[in-house]
């Protein structure tokens, strides 16, 4: 039934303005009585950040910004869902149009700018489903006009600790002016110290919630050295590599590629995977990584694992491949296990990372 719904709905969604299509897809997931829980092969189970994932495929932040449909997404077959980015106060984001499909390149450009209903609204929604189970992470960010961005992150950690499976600290969106400056060593060290302290305070009322750092694929290797060093020193639980890129590969053909904003989808795969491998060799298995960027096939997901990811996330790939991409990835992961003659996906993690770091830089 899900496959039939997907085949019928996708042409309609592709004919709409991208942001209208996004809103309609959320509405459909919220109200359509078509979704049944998808079972998982036990061999796809992954343990990371102290959590047990039924499979390693997550939906990235940006799709369910307001926490409207995490349970519907889990029933579709995702192993985990990341809600957000959530900001403390509601904000509309940047003016429309701000979301663009690059059909010729199978990519997406967004300059949404942390449009969010605000923490109170999202918290109420997640609290209402708190007994439903499943891994639901919260991607947190600062309001555009806040005077103390660190205080925004601290406030969100304290608010959402009772309902979050993990936190993703987003300092890498290109669409909030100055946000990426928080990736600089001194600023990042201060921010993570405050975030981890907030997490520790919140843990006194319950268990400790894992904190992950989400970075941009546009960092220089020197900057990445600093970021990983700070993350290790502050003992974050993991990293997400990476966010959208402000670079524009020379291979892009779609006229909309000139739009400002962050690029995601197939064109960012090589850069994001290279940064993933570079992060893996620097992290030295101190903490696990989530690989994001350009996953549009089972082979691409396997490549992310081999480059260093314990888990993967996707979003733009669904725009061009549909919901069938989830089951395709699961099948390819199982084939990879059999072909490699290993029992666990963890045995594949990072096996290609050293070789990838020696390749020519993606252009």
C-alpha cells in the first residue's frame, strides 16, 4: 500500500512548488491511514551513542521541523527520526521562494533560515507521543536575532531533555548569518562546554541524553582538526557529517543552481563523504558518526558506512527516489553484509576511510 501511495503521490508533489509539496507530504503523513509499521531484519540493528537502532537509516533534520509526524516516519521504516531544527522562539525564516529543486542534478537548494514554530509548540507535540517509543532526536539551533546564541542552545537542551533520544547541535546551517562562526575553535569550545554542562544538569532528573555535533562539509582540513579536537575534549557523544554546502560543483547543470543557500542531494555526495572519512580518521573511534549528504541509493548508503558512518541520514534522496529508497537501502546493506562475510554492520564502518582520505579532493 505504501508503494502504491508513493507512486501515485510523487508525480503530484513534483509538479508543485517545492515548499508546498513539502507541506502537503507532511499533511499526508499526518492524516493518511496508509502507513503500517515496517519490520526490520535483525542484522540491520546498530548500537550507537548508547541507543539501540532497529536499522541505521534516519531521516535528516529539515523534513519534520515541527515534530508533526515522527511516528509516521518511524512506521515507514526509518530507524530513527531527527526533528528540527528547533529554535527557542518561533521564527518565520527567510522570505519565499527559499526552496529549489535542481531536477537536472537531483539536488536541492534551501535558504529556509531556521523557520520554526518554536520550542513550546514542538515540546508539546513530542511530550504527547513520549510513550510511543522509537528514537527521535532533536536538532537544536539559535534564533536569528538572539544576543547570546549559546544561551539558546542551553535553553533547548534543558527543555527537551525529557523527550529527546539525542540532541544534534546545529552550528553549520549556512542560512543564519554568523551561525557557522560557532565552528571556530574558541567559540565552539565555549558552546560545547555550556551545552554539555546543561546536559549534565538535566541528567540529574533522568538519564543523560547523547549530544552530537553537526558540522558543515565546507570546513578546511585545518578547521576540521580543531573541530574534532574540541569535540573530543568536550566529550560529545558523536558527530553528524555534514550539513548542506555553500559550494557549487562545476558539474551542476540546472539553472536554479545559481540560487543562494545550502546545496544538498546527489551533487554533495562526494564532498560530504570525503569529509566523513576525514572526520573518522581524526575521531579515532572515540565516538560514532552519522553520515549525511547525497544518499540516493543503497550503494551510496553502503559507501557512507565504509567511509566511517555508523548511521546514515537522508532527505533530498526521497524527493527524487521516493519512499522505496528506504527498503532499497536495507536490501543493499544486507547484501553488503553477505558479500563481505561479516555478521554486523559495525564491521564495515570506516574500512575505506584511510584510502578515501588519500584521493584527489572532490571538485
